[in-house]
């Protein structure tokens, strides 16, 4: 367990850590010179409990939030001679916003006040804590100068350390980095509190935001070499990389592919009551998440004086965030804590009206099943497989499957990968395809259907998903399939009586000789009909596979194609090859018609070309 010490400046947090562990966590030259904690400090209480000392000055709240962002419990320190001070209040608010539920209270410097004053301070503290997570916590009175109360406090910290962790275990390794330094002979070492999963020496990890690949060269926890680190532990990781990497506080180590940078975040936001009235839509803010800070704007959704409501955060610099991450929001200027909350989804894009509706729906989800279902439903055309959805949510495949096992209306589409859609998402995808067919039938009333590639030009679905939906629509008799062409179930091409007469006329002309081929232009002239009309009828018949059009120009009937094919086969009974000249003589046609016909025969796999000759396909 990792326990953070919080409280106002000069209330004795650092002295308390030293009394508990023997270590002075103020080790920066500036800290020693000024006698004030500026950055976060770390000490080991025992082999399983770590303590984090955070600065109490209002100017260093940014560092304070980094320090407590991954703790499991808190010790709020209040000096007996000062009582509750501004940063006592703000630190407790931050702990509340980060979802800390375990902790205790220490009244320090009791040797500086008399008993009556101490009792008044304790009354004040009890009143202050009554509506907080520390309302039922014990209050310990200590003096680091005399050592009074320290042993009792140690016993309580041991009890606190035996509590079950409340961290959300994603079952994949994750750690925000809070320190980076070089150790001679070993190289770069990073430290942090493991917020999820576990990692071992030799494991490969991904460093964000630059997506560099690193290898764990060595591990330490509580100043001892270990082979494995796990959720809740303070850890020092000696990393190995073939490339030069830029690592600093706020960098993030995790299993590859599970986390991403984002500047568009859907959140459940809780403002501090005293700040909620002044909170404005599109207000500039500072977002603190893990050990990161980024400036952005918060867009409020359905606020209406609620204590918690949905919101959308747009950042000026991307950060690493994931579903269920907790964060703190501070005003841009003057800087003060105004609220915090939980991440619902990241990289949310679309029209603002759709985004608002989506975030509001996410906000109303009461469990993981509803959350997964809402994420699946949002982008109709984005279909997830098990792996991509687990990475979208930043959780292991096993944990996702556990969530999905509680969903009754998830449809699994099996292929090389296991795809999943909600029933409502599938229904909307089906409707998209039907609407697309309706629209394009109207545009192409003489085209008998569309191949799947045409349908997918706009939808851009995975091929397996598209084939599944098309097959389902055919099975449900909402669309039909003729050869490779899909059309609406009731779609038919209707020729007018005049068109039918023209068709009969030119089919007679084309079929009257043993073999005949003409261009559309020649055909319209032969039957003395409008070129546009004849071209339309030819295209209809071609779409219906009732005649062929070569090079978008030459018309060939099925009957004549069969004649050509038969003569070609007979030719190759006695000949090994056939050239263009022989083909021209065989059908008494010019080169203008012979070459397109030969290419068409190649396409139909009756013949194939070898140099300037053709051979028969056997």
C-alpha cells in the first residue's frame, strides 16, 4: 500500500515521515536551504507500505497532486498550533476528488499548545471532517520532537496497510512516472507507484507519450531487488532502450497498445460546492491526471445545479488517459482547485450534438455492462473486436470478457478475429446499407445491383463484418443477391414498351448472321434510334448479364459469344496457337474488333496470351 501525507505548509509532514521511517524526504538543495518541501518525497514504512510526502505550499499544488494521484490511503496532518488552514482544506478536497476512501488524521506539534487548546483544535477537526471520507477515522496526537504518540500511530498505519486496495486493477501493467535519474553503471531509472497489473524483469513496455519500446533491465521495491512488481507497490525500474528516449515526470509506462494520448475527453465531473456557481461553460482550466498536467477547456453538459454532471474536456496538449481514470481540475488563473472526476471515454469525436448526447448517456451508465454497450453504440461504423475494444478501454481481454458476460444483447461475429456488435448497432448498420441501396437504386435505376466493394466505399467496414451483415439481410429477405450483385428485395428494372421494342430490334440485327459485332454507335444507326436510348438499354442488358459490352463500346450477344467460343475451341483441336490474323480471318472482322474480342476471351479465361499468340485454357 502507498500512503500519502497531506496538509498545510509547515504542519510537520516531513518531520512525521522522518519519525516514522528515519528518512528525511527533503533532499533537494532548495528544500534544505528553505526548510520547506517543494517536491514529492518518498520513504518506506516497512516492506509493504510506502509513504509519500507532498508539499503543503499553495504554489506547489501541482506537485502535491502528482504525489497523491496513485495513493491508496491518506494521512492528513494538522498542526496543533495552527489548526485547519487553507491547504488543509484544499488537500482534503483533492483527496476526495481522487476517490481516496481510507485514511487517518494526525494532530502534530502537540508540545506547542496546552491541553485546552488541543481539545478545541480536535473539536474543530471533527466538525471539519464530518462530511468527508475521514469522518469515522481516528485522530492521533503526536509530537515529533518528543516522540509522543508515534508508536500508536505506527500501529494504526500497520492496520491501515492491511486494508484491501481500492485501485481499479485493469489486469495490465501501468505506471505513471514521478522521478527519473541516472545510476552510474546501470543507466536510466524511473520510479512510480504501480497503478495496475504487474511486470517482471525482461518484460517489454511502451513509454508514452512518444510510444518508445523499452525493456525492464532491473527492478527494485522498498530498496530491495525484486523480480516482479505489482499493483500498489512503489517501484524503481531500470530501463533499457536501443533508442534515445525523453523521459520526465508525467511519462507513462504500460503494456504496449493499451493506452493512447488524447486531447478530447468525456468525463463525469464533480465541482467543489463553493466553486460550482462560478464554473462557466468553455472555461479555461488545468487538468491534473496521474503525474501529468495540461491546460484546456471544460464544456459543461446538463449542469443544472447538479452536484455531478457530464462534461467534455478539450486539451491544448494531449495527455495519456483511459476509461475510469480519476483527475483533478484547477482554474487557469488565479489557480485554485475547482473540481475533479472520472474519465468515461477518450478521443471522442463527432458533431457537438452527437458528442453531448453520447457523454450524457455514458454519464448515466450505472455499471460496466452499460458502459461497454454505450461505447459500442456510439460510432455506428466503428466495429470493435475483442482486442481493439480492450485496448480502447485500457483493460485486459479477460476483464473485458467478464464485462461482456453480463451483456445479453452482444452479437459475436467470428472470423480470424472475434468481432462484436450490440443488437442496436447491428440494426443501425443494416439500416445504413438499406438506405444506401435505396439512394443508389434511385440514382441508377437501370443498374440491377451493386457489388459489396461499391457498398463499402462509404461505410468502410471490415470485410468480415460487411459480409456478415449482407448475408443476414439476404437471409432476412430485406435484400437479394443475384450473382455478385446486391439489391433491395423488391427492386426490379422496368423497361418501357418502346425500350422493349428497341431491344428486340437490335437483338435481331446482332443475331441475324452467324456472327455479328457492332459498336453502340453503329447499332443505334442501324436501327435508326437515339444513341442515348440505345446506350441505356445496352447497359441494362449488360448489368443483367444478357449481353456483353467490350471496352464500353462493342456489343456482343450471349448467342454470338457462344459461337465465338465454340469456333475457338474447334480451332485449338488442330492448332497449338492462334494469332490475331487467324482470328480476323476466322470471323471476317477487322483488327478494330478482333483485338478487343481477344482481350475479352482472355478475361473470360477461354484463352491466354503468350507473346503475340493465344493458347487455349484447359
